[in-house]
C-alpha cells in the first residue's frame, strides 16, 4: 500500500530515462523523466492497493534478479513500467466487465508514449509484445517474455505472512465485488494456475515453484472450506494476528522477494504495520523530488530473513477468522487478474 508521504525516488526516474535511451529513445533526459513521473503517479493512484508504486519497484527488482537470463533487460524494464498504465476498479468499470489492470490497453498506451519519446517502431513492437504477453500469462518461448512473467508472478512465492498481505491488498482493490463473487472468481484463477505444469519459466525462478504452489493450495483449501476470505480489509482488527516467529509483518506491499538460488524469501525493505488503510495524500505534481532524501536503490543484495512461519500457521489462523462478508450490489464480474488459461 502506498504511504501517505511517499515520494517518487530519483533513482526510479533515472532508471526509466536510462531504459528509454537504451531502447533508442531520442527525447532529452528531462523529458523522459517527466514521462516517468507521470507514469509513477498513475501507479500511485489511491485505489491501487496492490498494483501500486511499491509493486512497480518490486517487479523491477525481480527483473534485476533474473536479468542474467535476459537478452534485452531494458525492454523488459520498460514493459514493467507500462504494463499497468491503464487501471480502473470503479463500479462503472466493473459493470462494463473491464475492471482491473488493463494489460492490452496499457500496451496501446505504451506504443503512443514511447513513440513520443523517439523510440523506433521495431523497439516499440518488442516492448508492447512483452506487455501483451502478460495477458493471462500464457506459455511463451521468448526468454525476455519469460523473465517478465516470472518477475510479475513472484509474489505467489512469498512467505506465508507476506502472501497474506498480498491477499488483503487484492481484496481491497476489488472491493466493488461482493464476497461470494470474489471468492468464485479467485477460486477459478487459483484452479487454473494449479493445473499448469509450471508457474515459472526461467531457470532463476525455478526455486519459487514449490512455495508458490503451497501458497495457492492453502488459499484454495481455505476458500473451499470456509466460503469466505476472512480478510480484515477494513482495518477493524477483526482478523486474528498470525504468529510468524521473527518475520516482521510488513505494510500491505510486496517487500519479500524469493531468491533464485535458494527459493526462499529475503527481505528487501520493511515498513511498520498499521493494520489500517492509510488515506493517500495529494501528490505534488512537480516531477523533481531531489530535495527530499532519496531512498536507497534496492538492487543491492538483500539480507536473509528468518523464516519462522509455515503455511499451516496461516491456514489454521485464517480458518478461525470471522468477518462479515462485504455485500455491495451485485455487478458483472471480470476475472480478478489476467492469469487464466
């Protein structure tokens, strides 16, 4: 979840401008950084509880973890930046069946934006093909598309506590769906994922497979057993605390990345948990954030985290949760992600 005082880090905008230049963009650096600022502000929209700026940064970090296997890592990074440019979870979008992350619409947006930055047609086609490849995460043979897909799905292999935070954020994002329909769609998505021969394609992400499947199986079992998500998305305190040993529970963002070598999560950043959904403060539209102390570039090797929790702990605790299901007016349902067969 986005912090109220969150600023766009300078390194993030510098990286965007560098990627544009590496892909042949002719726009001046300040122009490229201005476009990067506008994109970052899209990721910071208050309705984005999971697909937000923290998610953008984490996915870029995941790409960095897998970068040795990529052929065109800068194209992959630009695909990460643009793949969530179009996002709408309003009730009107739900009624149209168009709610959520619009990957295909984002690819079209990227094509226009990159052209304005002076990127050539061939490179634009490469980047937009990568973005479109995220639609339902179908099997692909292109190694760059595989790196992007694995980086995007990395959250599935989070430790149990972080996976619970991910579930809370997704439920908040899709609050326009009533509980029954959310559970139905979510169960279908999980079933489709588990039916696949593999979730991750690259050698570097192979170690993430087992943990991801354990998370998905535990979630599906809980949904089928209880008929409710049991998630405290309103911050009421109704959801019991989950004991995880030495692992600090983070704010609702994805800060725990599995390492390709060991297949276990490592801590890249921590934030104090508030148990509440903070209200996003209006952002200064000025693209220059260099007056504020910049956050550390997270690409440095992280420390190992103490993995004291188990999926059984999470499943057992969440089985005891009692929370009144949300009951907004029934609306047409669109899959909660583009991860389907």
